């Protein structure tokens, strides 16, 4: 499980908890966090590469997370950041 999966899962848990408690700013925050985590997970797919060693017939397999953004993942990230900002404004300025 990558860190972006954890961010998305935490956002979903926060959103459900605040939805049950009927607090809109917390729900919007959790939803934004979940969308942000999902978008970043799409941006950073898991991969691996084989690095050849200097010794004959030696190699090592390393994990890499290259950034491969596309329109859908960038829109999820942008919507998530926007929802987090809106929720913070709601929490600060709401009566």
C-alpha cells in the first residue's frame, strides 16, 4: 500500500465520519482528501526497473514511482485541493 492509498483511505474515513455526524465542513474536507489521494495514486503508478551491476550476470530490481500525469488524475487533484480549501473556509468563517 502506497502513501497515496493511505491518504485516500483516510479521506474516505473522515468523510464518512463527518457525514454521519452531519458536519458539512468535515465531510467536504474528507472528500477532498480522498480525491486528492486517488488522483496522486493515478499520477504515480507502481513500477519496477532492473539495474545492471558491474559484475557479470548481476542485477537488482528496484521499485520506482514515476510521475505520469493525465487529465483525469490532475482534475481529481485539483478538485480535491479545491474541496479542502472550501472546507477550511467553511470551518473558519461559518457561524
